[in-house]
C-alpha cells in the first residue's frame, strides 16, 4: 500500500489478486486498503480474477466480501468451521481455587519428556511472560512468538521450534499469542508436525479456537487440544464442547449467557408447542371429520346419509374430482369435504396449542403464530 501511495507501483496491468486470511483483513479494519487494491480489477474486470482464501469466514465478514465482490463464486468445504476428525478435545475445569500455572506445567512437562511438539496459547503478553518463566523454572526449554517481537526474532523462534529435536536436546515448547494461530507454515516434514495445542488462556471467541486447534491434526495426522477453563470461560467452552461432540460447526458458539439462555428457551417452546399442537390436532381432526360427515340436521336418518354425499358429489365435480353425479363420485366428494374440514380443525387446534404453550412460558410477552399448512399431516382411513 505504501508503494501505491508513493506511485512506485501501478496495478493497471494486474490480472490476478490472491488475498489470504481475508477474514482477518476485513475484521482488522483493512477494508479500505483491500478496496484500493481491488479497484483496478473492478474498473476493467475483463480477463481478470480475484481469489479470496480463508480457513474461516464469519457471517458478518462474508456479507462485507459479497458487497465488495457481488459476482464472487463461493466454494465451501463440508468441514468448514468443524473440528478435524482426528483431533481430540479436552476441557480442564480450573476454578479460582486451582493454580492454572501448576496445571500447565504438569501438562507441558509431560509432553516435553515424551518427545511431543507442543504450543501453548495465551491471550495477553503478561500471560505469555508468566508461562515462559514458569516453564523455564521447571526445566522446559521455551521460545516465544508474539507481536512484541521483531520479524527477525519471530523467524528465529520459528526455526528453533521446527528444527528442534529431542534427540540432540534442542527441542523447545512455543509459548505464543494468536499471532501464531494462523498464516504460519511449519513445513510438511516431521519437524513441522504439532502434537499438542494447550490453551492456557481460553480463546475469546470460537473463530480463534478453530484457528488455534488447526495448528495440530493437519493433513490427516492426529492431534490433541487441551483447554484450561476458568469460571468466566465456561459458557463458551460448553458451547464448543457440545458442537464438537455433535459434529456441528463451531463458529455459532456464543460466550453470552443471554444468547445461550434464549436459544434454550426457544428450543423448549418449540418442543412444547409441537407436543401440545399434536394432541390438540388429533382431537380437532376427529371432530372435524365427524362434523363434515353429519351434514344437515332435522331430516330422516336415511336422507341425512344421502345429502352429504350428493353435496359432496357436486363439490367433487367442481374441484375436478371426476364428479359425474354417481354414488362413487358423491362419496369421493364427501371424503374430500371431510378431509378439508378436519385439516382446518387440526390447524386451529395446533394454533391454539402453540398459543397456550407460549402464554404459559412467556407471560407478558406477545408472539405472532403462523401455521404452515403444508406441515400439517392429513391421515385418511377408508374401510
């Protein structure tokens, strides 16, 4: 971007742009810079291409990208935002009475002695420094990787971590911030394989959890993620744990208690509404069927049986049921009339059941209830 401002770089003849980690660029406030970069392609798009790559794509960022590039063709993998199949997740409860530093020492030192390559993630620089000091005190060699280091220092830490070996005593543990969670290539050899990711500080959001855990179990390899969960982290940790066990995407997990409670309440209301509606619908359908079959009152019983059939025959003829005035046509029309009456009564009963359930669960709140008639099942039996 500096070259563009100085006029030392011209993009008029540019034919292809590839943006890696695109979600980070937009989330970090580089949207204006990205727009300037893409402007030459948008002015004359003929024969030009833009490729946007990201391991995660939050809904908000996806909308921003779609607004900038309305003709963008999106290609998603079925495993987007899901845990890797060979990755094991472990959540260690660490209330205030538990010394997290002692826990991380025990976990990491055991890995180090068994020859496993381990990364420890922290949310802040003070946490990084505290973990580094503690692990050094327990005779575990450590390198740091964070934004306070220069590019050359980070490069050297990366080299030591990848090339370190337990055989010659050069192995090290990497203590890092989320800067090391994405955009790093450890290489495809055995030295670049990370066996264990430890979250000393639980990530602030599910996207960071996905990127941290993505440092291990890559390209079909096995891996493990161990997270120390403090009291303030329990809501998000439980959401992620549930999503992992159910094989669902992790990006919708929330750290907000209000959001989680609202989701639970909504699910409970939906289940109760279906139960109440199902019971009421069955009774209403039965009454509707009988009501449609009784027809007019005050006539002799034999005539009372004939009148609905004749009326049904005329209805059947109008509705295209093959009404030809015959007894069979009349019976088909009468059955259609009973089905329609029962369906209306079932829908009314289901609507009443939903309203009762919502009124009981949400006193003082107003709800709009809409019944989708296509979802109301009609069961017709013939003797």
